[in-house]
C-alpha cells in the first residue's frame, strides 16, 4: 500500500465529514502560516534523524520496529477527530472498534468469555490485572519468576502487595518445584506466568503453572505482553510451529496481557488486558459525574483504571486487523517469518567458531556471545561491549545490536568452563521481530562474524 496515498485519502475523508457541518472561522490565535512552519520543519525532521534505524534489517537490537502503514493510516486518520475512548460520549466509533479488536484478541487466546480493554502499555495492563488480583486476594502476595518483567515488582509496590520472585530452571523458565513450595506456604494469592520473557524470550510452562496454582486455589495471570501473538503458531505446521500446551492453557487462566505495540504492528501506546471472568468489571466501579451520559451501554472507562485513552490507538488496531487479522494465516505469517529468522540465526551461530549461542531461541529473541581467550565473564563482557559499539560505529555498513546482563549463575548453568571472575557479564541480544530478518539472517550472521573477529 502507498502510505502517502492512503494518508491523503484519510485527511480528505475527515475534511469531507467536517464540511458536513456549518462553516465557521478558525480563531486567529491558532493561525500558523506555511512560511512559519517551513522555518522550523527542517530543524524538526533533522532532529528526528537522531534515531536508530528501527525499520531496517540492520537493526537487530531491541524490541522495536515501526508500525505497519495500515496502522499509521488508521491512527492518523482517527487522530484528526481525536476521540477519547474513555467513554462512548468521547468516541463512540472508536470505542466500538475497541470492543471488536478486544474480542478478536480474546478469540486468539481461546477465551470463551472475556472482559477487557486496550491500555496505554503492557505495564498499565499488568497493573490492572494485579489490581483485580489484589481485590480478589486481599493481603496475599504475588509470585513471578526472576525472569519476569521488572515492572511486576514495581507494580506490586504501587499496589502495596508483597511481590515474590521465584527461581528459574536452566532454560530460564519458572521453576515449578520452587513455585509449589512457595504456594504451599499460603502466602500467595496470584501467580504471574510469562509467555515470552523480555530478556531471553522464554515461555513459562503456563499449563503446569495453572495446574499447580489451581491445586493451591491461587489465581493465574499470564504476562504475554511480548510473546502473546505467538499463540498463533501454537500447534501449527512447519519449522516455526510452537508446542501447544502453554498457549492453549491461557484460555483457562484468569487474566492475560498482550501488547499490540510489540508484535501487533501498532505504534506506541497500545497494550491490552483481558479477564476471563467478566465479573472483574465490578472492581472498577466508580462515579463519574461528567461522563457516561450518552448511553446506558457499558463505557470502556467503566472497566479501566486509566481515564483518557487515544481512540486513535483502537482505530489503528482495528484497521490493521481488517487487513492482517490475528489468525494463523494473517498475522501468524508475520510471526512465523520472525521465528524462522531466529532459528536460522541460531543455527549459523551454533556452527560458528567465533560466537556461542547462549541458549536456543524459543520465539524470536536470539542471545549469543563472542568466544574469548581466556573464557571468562570479564572477557565476554568486554568483547560483547566492543561488538555492540563496533557495529554502530561502522559508517559504511552499520549493525545495531543490544546487550543483556546475565548473572554468573546463568552462565554456570549453561556454559561450564567459563571463569566467573565477576558476578555477571553482558551478552548480545537480537530481537528479530521484523519478518525481513528471515531473508537477512545470513547477512546478519556474516556481520556478526566480522564484528567478533574485531
Ligand atoms: C514489554 C513488556 C512489558 C511492559 O510493557 P510496556 O508496554 O513496555 O509497558 C511487560 N511484560 C513483558 C513480558 C514485556 O515484554
């Protein structure tokens, strides 16, 4: 699709709608001439060049990429109206779109019933899930793995509940025996399972966590902010297929969070929280004398902790899902390419004499480190830092990676014989979340080899 063409169609459609109302004069205080904007626009666009090229296959670093053009057209067109999805009074059209996309997300996870909404981010979505969890299990703690996103600990602090990290197994998954022991103490009301950790991209065994939690009458929340859309590959065919068990179990858990602004092709901020029991809505009850006046229908603000939210975010996701629906044949194809890119890259690294795979990728995050002599954590940390800086400094053919700080214990469990001369080391981490990474896997690997050679 031609971005400029559909952007102008969007602008024209909104102008056409505006012209259906009586004409009026814009206030002179708002007037900006083309000459005025021209005088600052050059500086503005020049300043934006100070960015890493998230769109390009040479950017193989953090969890970042631009939105799909359909999301851009959806967002900007709706933004010209600027609806507020807090209430049907603020954005009836986009509030309906939000309900539709949330139902599509619920369908993707196989939820038979749901109550949910979009949020500004995964952090806020998780906060909402933990807030409802606290209301249902007052005075009890929340357990999550040591590899869970850092915001779970922070949000437990915000909510005034005890957050307890649980150890992980040799692959970085929540340790089930340790979880069972912790739940037996009776201190825990809710367990968070992560379906796709942010660091290594590891999937906690949600099905086994669920079984243990139910035995102890404990609630289960799934943080699938990063990994959630990978459920589209569960039980599929081909190399990219994923083991079904943890993904199918999500439909039996109490709540789940997924970030369309990560793998759903959306701009920031677009997260989502879904509760299996629509009764969770009662914990949001509040009086708002200034809203909810246009209809008795449920307003999204009545089931959300945030007040104002961009209706444009819902519009962007709605338009994207019309074209690339959250199905195995739609968005699933995008994710399959990302996963194959990770598998290919891992194979090449495995066969390399200069690089070592930290552990096999489960989704699209590949972590690796350079071979050093001597093999020690300090040497690996230095060499990883040099590869990161060297890749970005190469003007002719730059490559952008990211690093992951790994504790000495994490190394000891996976790579014996590396001297632990400090308490951890940085390794390299590439989130291959653009489908183009598949056709660039060999090229990226060749660049990594050259960087490792120094
Ligand atoms: C990114 C991420 C979050 C936080 O989401 P934001 O949208 O960045 O606030 C939470 N959990 C996991 C597993 C994540 O990957």
